[in-house]
C-alpha cells in the first residue's frame, strides 16, 4: 500500500515541479520561494531514490534538504510579511535555523535521519504560518477577500502539512521498532499527508492567474 501511495505522491510532486518551473517567470517574487520549495521536494525525491540504489542510504540527502526547505519557507514568510522585514527579523530567523541545522548535523550523525531538526522545522514553520495569517486577519479592510489571496491559502496548506507531518513523524519514530503494522499505517499517513499538500498546491497554481497576492 505504501509503495503505491508513494508512486502517486511522486507523480503529483514531479508533475507540479515541472509546472511551477514552466510558469516561474509569471509568478510574483514571493510566490517563487514556494515554487522553489516544490522543485526542491522533487529533486530531493529523485536524488534520494538514486542514492538509496547506489549507496543503500539516502538520509544525508533528506537531512540537507530539510535545511534548504527551512531557508526557502522562512524567506517566503519574510517577503510576505512586512513586519518580518523590519530590522531583518525574518533573515535572523532563517539564519538561526540554518545554523542550528548545520551544527546539529555536525554534532550528531549526518547519516541518521535527524528528528531534532525536523521537529524544530515543523514548529518554526507552524509559528510563521500562524503569524502570517494573524497579520492578514488584522487588516482593517472589508473589501479584502482572503479566499482570493495566495498568501492566505499557502499558510493554511503549510499548517495542515506541518501538523500532519509532526504528529505522524514523531509517532513513527516512537513505534517503528515495536509495531511493524502500525508503522506501515503511519508511513501511509505520512505519504497521504504529502499527497494532500501537493494536490492543494497544484490547485493554487492552477488558479494562480485568477488570484491576487497580498503583502502585509
């Protein structure tokens, strides 16, 4: 079951990666960070599949990818929120996460999937997503239709994605050696969470020409 779901996930992710690259120049500068985040996901899976066949190990690829992922998403929120641009707050947040990720990999084992940074990334992106929505809801303008704003839907999608990943991954780490059946189910849930996320992003990009960007 997990293998079938993974193949579906891979098809959705890779097709979306190709699409966002095709329309890259037509998207606004802030949304391009999300486009790069999607492309990074596609490249990570391709390289990950290649390294597992060649070297029987691909955790290093995913460990490095999570740090780049953190960088792209924090830069997205920095450019989407004027309050994070003041005194370069967003860049400090991004730099702190990068430093923590690099030091964590050097101190611990780069060849072991690093759950500490995954937890940090999930919590950090959750906080930035909620903060971005808070800033949108603070705008005193009755004419603003949030359902037409990409900067409303993207944080919503990332909140659901990070919540699903955080719960599933932490449970997976705890149960993987004790309950193989439950582990398989959790693996399926993790993949399903990713499928739902990238389908949602597919919809956002297909509707992109009709939607408006909003910077707060």
